C-alpha cells in the first residue's frame, strides 16, 4: 500500500519514503509517525495516540517526540514555521493537512476519505501469574473455544505482537475458534524484568503457572523453536495436562550441542551480533542476525523483527537466554512424550536444520510431520508455507 501526499509517497511494502521521486532516508520511528498521521488524514492525532503507535506505549521524553516530529517535517519538505503538511494543534497533537490518496497494490488509487476505517483492537486484557520461584509472568487470553497455549519463546511482546506484521497474522489464525492463551517469557516483553534464572525447568514451571492462572485443566500447546523442548518436558512431567503439541521449527538439541557441537560457532557468532547491534535498525549486525531467522523477509519485515527486539528485551538479557537455549538437549525425553505431536519444519531452515525434525520423528512415539518448502525459521504470513502450516494445525488440533 502506498500513500501519496504533498509531493511525497510513503510505501509500506518497501518501507520507503520518496519526495519528488527521490528516496528520503528516515528512521523507523519517523516512518511510523508519518504512517500514523497518514492513516488518519485531516484528523487530529493526540500525543497519546502517537506514543501508542510509534513507541508502543513506552514512556518517552518530550524532547524525543519533538525530535521525531521535526525529522518527519524535514523529510516531507515541511517545517515548524510553515506547517503546510504537518500542523501542530497546541496542547492536543498533530494533524496531517495535506490531501492524501491511497493506492493498494491490487486496486486503483482512491481518496483517503473513501477508504474503510480499520476497527481498532480491543484493549489488551493483561494478567499476571507467579511461577514457582516467584517470577512474575504477563499473560493474556483471547477468543472462545478449545484452549491453545502459545508457549513463551524468545522475542515476544503481548501488546506489540497483536499489531505486528509478523506475529499479528499468526495470532489471528491460531486464535480462530479457540481460546488462545499466550505469555511473555520470564524477564521479557511485559513480564516482570526482575525474575529468577533462565533454564528449561524454570520455563516449564512458568508455562504451568500460566495454565493454572488461566484455569486450564488440559490444553494443547503451540510450541515454536526452543519452546518445543520446554513443552515436551512439561508433557512428560504432567501427562494429564497436555493433550497435543504442535512443533513449529522446534528442536531437541540446541546449536551448541547438536552434531558434536559443530554449530557452536554459529551460536557464538549470534551472541556477538546481539551485543554489537541489538535493536538498531541501521546495524549490519542486526540485519545479518535477523536474516538468519527469515532469509526470505523483505526490508520492511526485517525492520519489523528489529522493532520486536527493541520491545522484547535488552541485549544482555537476550544473550543470557540465547546461551541457555543453545544448550538444550531433551533427546532422552522424546520416547516418554505421552501425547501426539505435529512436527512442522522448513526444509531449508538454516538456524535449526531439518535434521532436528527427523530426530524428533524418529523418537517421538506418536507424531506426524509436515515438511515445508521454505528457508524461513520464522514463517512469513504471505508465503505459501504459512497457509499450509495453519491448515495442518487446524486439522491436527480438531482431531
């Protein structure tokens, strides 16, 4: 989708801004500020609405907000004195006063006033659960139907995920006709940053605490990546609680221990990239790291994943978690898993190779496998593999 205004064009798909045909570099927060105004042309967008849209409700200084507004005006050829594009409404907010035309990729351009208004999301019903060691976990539940637990994993934020171009479509599909329960990993996202140590047993206790708080007696689990090991351990210890498990890119052995440790160098390299560029949209380290999770992502999707980094946790905590999950090894538990498991894995996943899916299939007593033609560890909503996975998940969970 593209927004045309003044002599500018803001392209969402390309995550770009052009003026008079020349590309203008803008920081991600400036891009989001412009997009927020363009989605409400002629309307006054309040300061609180800007903070929600650009900073996801985080506390920011007036100086930071003013700097982003100034940068946005400069980018579109406006100024605080002229205010011919972005007008300040004193003590209220901002207003985009230039006419706006929106062009969808599949439709001819139409005036912004004729485009449908998106229904805003309901306020997040945030709740907290306390794990065995006292760590406090943020969780929420949405929808009606059979319960499905989205196991906590690295890089989530309960509120940000709802509108994320990456995780948003995941949540919509997983929550269709179900009660979707999800939580942020201890010490990350909206969970209390002051938490106990990171290890597999603690993560399993965390999931159990959320299930208890949500009133779930028996439930299915959607386990992505490293959260599969936690889910398998929970199923073995509490066979009466876990009915089914979906593994999406899951593994039994972390990068530092599998295949005689030959992938340990990759895990160490990831640690260094995190320490040198975490959450920085213009960092080559972060683009390289993020591309490992989704090689097929376009620039806008990569930037979205980097924004998720900014919202989820800081660099050192991220390193702590990565070092723990890289050393997982639950191969001795596989034959004890009492429930059915659906193994979904990308054939060309370079982060956690397909050999891990084969290992799971060889040792899990009751499982089925869906290989996906994709290079992505994090499946992108617009790729065919995503729809195939979700269709298989629907069938498996309804069996």
